[in-house]
């Protein structure tokens, strides 16, 4: 039977996942380079963000291969998107070199980075990501980077070949809008991984789990059982007629509500109630009419149900 102790233990186990793993970490170092030419309407900060994103993307591709190999060795069943999300979460980037050079009419930015991938957080991240919408959120952010970079390039080319005038001014406005959107996407990506690494989303899930379990416990207390008291009878004792045996028939049975409550809670956690009694209960309930919340069906089926009593 569920209890508040069960909920507390479950919450403690979930919170424990937020603690750093003590497994010996393996490390892979990836060095990548990238260049980017700043155009009209762009700021140096946007150009630096663009060149860094290009270098990180190259590193992420290599990191994803490494993470995929690690997860296979450790039997972590993950999708491609989940693997790429883990790679982004464990990647630590250090800028080794960056320069700016005039090339024709533009300013070319160069960057060289060292990206370090460590395995100490991979399994924790895998547990937090698996089966959730985190990987989908990360892939949307990556798609947004690609979209914004492509649109920036289009507007840059238009601004470069358009003479002074309203059309060129409009193109420059579009470039500035893409710069702001690019900065927002970077902040959203940083916030996503901060939630994962800190475990805040996991704690929120644990709290929601506790709320669901508490609700189930209270429902069981109020509606989980039916208690019936039969006719009270007093029988005299043969050897002592002045004393009587008082018989109070008490019948305690599972209410129709309880299996539904258990099933709903199991489905809320992404599972299914598979107790034999519950399956039989539903079969008998669906096959026969019920009066006074009692089974009125096949006696054999009812006897079988009593052999697999859920709570007693």
C-alpha cells in the first residue's frame, strides 16, 4: 500500500540523481577552427558569436560521435537527438586563439577553440533527458541557429549589392533583427543546459510526483474501500446462560474506485497497472452489471479474483 513514506523515499531517490556522478571520468579533447566575414549592418559582437558557433558546431559533430560510442558501451538506449543533446551539455569550450583581418572590403574573424568532452555527467544527463522533450527543445534551438545564419547571409548579400536607399536600409534592419534573435537563442541554449546540469527540472518533476502520490493516498483513505456491517447477533453460551457471544459481521472489500485510481496514477507516470487482479476486475466489471458496487457475475471468476486480492 502507498504511504507518505513511499512518496518521501521516491522524492529522495530522484533528488539523488541531481548529484554529480563519482564514476571515474574519461576525457576527449577536440580542437576546431572557423572563420566568418562580417558584412554591412553586422556588429563585431554578432560576427564573433557567428564564428564561435561555427567552431562549436564542428566540435559538436565530433563530440556526438564520441558520446554515441560511450552510450553504446554503457548500454544507454538513446536516440540520435538525445545523444546530440548530451554532447552539447557536456561540451566545455575554451578559446585558444582569435583574430580579425581585413579581407577586401570586409573584416574576417578567425577563431580556434579547444572543446573538452568529459564522461562524468553523461549518465546523469542521459537519465534526465531520456523520454522527455529536452532533446526536442535542443534540436529546435539548433535549427534556429541554422535558420538565422542562413537569413543573415541572404540579407548581407542583398545589402552588399544594393545602393544607398530604402531597400538597403530595410536589409540592414533585417540584419539587426537577426542579431537580436541570435543573442536570444544563445541565452535560451545556456538556460536549457543550466536547468539540466543543476537538476532544477528534475526536482520539479519529483515534486509533481509527490503531489500525485499524496493525492492517491488521500483518495485511497476516503474512497478505496467499502466497509459493511451485517446484522449483529447475540448467542448465549451453553455453559453459562448469563453470558452471550456477540457476533458483528464486518465485510471489507475493494471499492470500484480503487482500481481506477491506481490505473490513473500509473498512467500519469507513463506506466500501466499490470496486477492480475486488476485485469480480472476490469474483465468482470465490463462483462456483468453491478449492483450495490458488488460483482454479480460468474462465481468462478469472482473466486479467482479473490485469490489475487490487490491489498489483502
